[in-house]
């Protein structure tokens, strides 16, 4: 398990289990147009281009997970959050939404 000050990649199966159990705060750092086209159900948009660490609930007891298209931008978002002083565990979805879809994960269209 990931401890304080750590960032770890997680796989689709782990994210699915955490979502099913209601144990995750999932942030999508892709851009608005990407999010509007398709998103992982339960995710919150915080685009990397205008990433605001204050928009991330860092006081939650749930797992904090970032995802993007393929797993790169969520790493940058993690670094920004760390630079802002966050010392808790951060998880990144390995392979991003592409891996999620390839594994048969549920996608919602649009912002709804």
C-alpha cells in the first residue's frame, strides 16, 4: 500500500475495486473537450492546463487517484500537487483512460 509522500501507479482492476467500494476520489486531468467526449463515471475534471491544487480534496480519507489519456499528464498533476505541499499518497491510473477502455471499463459520454 502507498504511504505518505508516495505516488504509485495502479491498474484498472484496483481502480474498479475502489470505485465499487466508494473508496476513491478520482480526478481527470485531461482537457475539457476530452472530458466532454467521454469520461470515467465518478471522475471530476481538473484540467492539467489550468491545474489548481486547491480543486483537489486533499482532506479526504479516500484514495486520491489522477488519470489522463495514457498516464503522462497525471504524473505532471501529481508533481504540481506535491509542489503545493501535499504530502499524502497519490495514485495514478496506469495507461489512463485508454487502458480503462481496453479493459472494458465503463465510460460515460459528455459531462453527465
